C-alpha cells in the first residue's frame, strides 16, 4: 500500500468510526463542545502515534506470548503522559474530560492499529497509519461536536453564533443536543450519509428474507 493511501484511507474509506464503529464512547460523552472534542482528538492521536511508533520499533523483539501485555503497557504509558500534561497545563480541560482521557487505554482504535498494523509494518508507515486513523476519528468527533454545540448552545468554541431567544434573538437551544444520547443519532446520520455514497461499506445481510410461498410448497 502506498504511503498516501495509508494516510488518507482512514479518513473516509476505512474510518474507524463510520466503518468499524470503534471508539464511540468519547463521541457520546465529551462531544457536547468543540473544544473538548478537539482536545480529546489531540490526546488520542498523540497516543496512537506514540504506541504505533514504539510497537513498530519493538515488533521483531516481541514474543507472541507477551505481545498483548506489552502493547497494553505501552498504550497505558502514553495515556498517563498525556493525562499528566493536561493536568499540568490545562487543568480546566482535564476536569472537563474527567475519566475519558484515561479510558483511551481501552479504546479499540489504539489497540487495533497496534496489533493490525504496527506489528507488521515499518516505523514510517506505522506513524502515517496512526496519524490517518487519528484524523479520521477526529473528523467524526469534531463533526458531532459542531452539531451538538451549535444546536444545543447556539455557539462554537464558546463563541455565540446564533442569537438566543433569551437575549432577544430568535434561536431556542435544543436541550436534547446536550444529552450524550444525541450523539448516537448524529453518528448514525453520518454513517448513513457515508454508506449511501460508498455502497461497498454496506455489510451483507445476516439473513435472507423468507418467502412464505416457497415454504408452503
């Protein structure tokens, strides 16, 4: 696979959220504002790059019996570093993200790319794969956050965009958009839009409709 494809395919064709439905917990929980979504995206992308880089460097020295243990340890170490940096330099954002930075350790995207890609590819390709998947994840997370913050608070990045009815304007915030469950609907619409354009992403049906006339013959 060409380096350009490694970087760009996770944006749409192999997006970890729209195609594989991975890593959506943070999309549901902290995508109520664009700022938290951007911070979470940067945190996950940083962990992805660090873990893919390290695991690719060690891939020939890792015995299969302890491979997963070492991968989890490397990911956990990267998450702790990112979490401590946030606590030191952005304490308010760290409190806003609560436990969700720490939960990157269990994010299927990170461990999935480490096992599926970094264990069998060179360092440069592994870094590109990490950046591509990080950007693909970030694009969906930020898109969800834009819709939720705009419709739920009438603002983006804390800057008022729509004139609120409470301040003499015309827009009445949709309270549902600030509830984590609203992210389900937004992600579902994004997946529907992507798969409507890219039919190859639609999974085959798990069953064949039953014809009653055939069964009665």
